[in-house]
C-alpha cells in the first residue's frame, strides 16, 4: 500500500521527531524506499525535524538533520506541529521543490506548447 502512495506522490515530507533518535534512523529507510519506488533520486524530498517545542527532550541535534539533508541534497527544516511553528513554511517549501523538479522536466521534454 505504501508503495502505491509513493508511486503516485509528487513530493515527500519525511518527518522525524527531534525527541527520538530511532525515528531519525528510520527515515533513512523511508527515503531509500521512495527512491526505489520512484526509480530516480530526482524526487522532491523535504527533511523535517518535528517537536522543536520539546527542546528539553531533544535527542537529535539540528546539525544532524541539516547534515543528512545536505547529504540527500534536500532542504531541511524543524517545526512544531503542536505550536504550528514553521508548519506553513514546510508545506510552502515542498511545493517549491515540486515546482522546481517539474519545471526542469518540462524543459528537458521541450515544453508542451508549439507556436504555428
């Protein structure tokens, strides 16, 4: 079922909890699955550390998230769904990434319009 969602998805927000090292580890498998199902690594993926309001319980440093995102060539953000901190920016960023990839693909195909 997950493969079907991935196959039909245009972009992905991969989220881990900053309070759980295990979730940070698990997202690497999720990205691998996305790349496998899509058949390319040119997929819009945004890496997000959630629960940034729980700094006293933090197990994953912001630098770790940023480093992984850089390795993936993906944008990175931290947010708090509870406080709605940075949530709108996360969605705006994934839409921006989707548009960048789609525009690049359109240019490679030569566009969709002809002038006669």
